[in-house]
C-alpha cells in the first residue's frame, strides 16, 4: 500500500526567527500587489525534507505506538510505502495512521492498495488515488497484478 501526506511541506510551520525569506507578490498578475513571505517549509528547498522529517519524528516520539514505528520505517519524505499480508492489519494501520497524523494536522491521502476493502473505504472517505498504475520511487506499480516495473 502507498499513501502520502497532503501538502506535507506546507503543513510544517516555522518559528518567526527561522522563516525562509521567500517573498512573492500576493497577486502575481498585479505588480502593485502586496509582498508576502512564506511561513512554512517549501517544496524544493534543500532543507525542507530535513525539516519535515524532524517534525514527523518528533510527532511520532510524542505519540508512541506501533503505527508510529511502522510509519517511521516506511516513510520516504512525504510518502509511506508498506506491505501487509493480512487485510485486517492493513485496515487497522489505515485507521490508526490517519488518526495519528491528524493529531499533527497532517492528512494522509492518495491511498493505493490491491486490497479491495481499503480501496472502498478510501474512496468513500475521498482519500483514494484512483490510478491503475502508481509511481513509486521511479517504478510503476500495477495494483491489480502486484507487478512493479521500471519507467523508461
């Protein structure tokens, strides 16, 4: 199964003294609009993956549980890639991981699995990725056949 943290970098607030100084126009089409600064980690900034990881590890440390340990092992920046042989274990992970991340104001979305029950629930809760093939760390995963292949 796979899932990712929605807008992960933007969910990490920074202390005022640690703000990344990136200034932009509040309305890019109007050169006279006010300037704004970002108050969160930015996607693409070299320090952002570290900041996100440190934030998540701190959150998991403050909320210890088997699910937090599993996410820590299966986390790749803002994506979770894991494997389950038992559908009930997967469903428990789904519920607990969503609850755990919501405590930190993170939303797990784009759930993928070849277990139908997870797909149905994720679809009902509007957090499913309905792609037939999923891009995972440079490989394509065909959910129905459980086959992986390299992208060309």
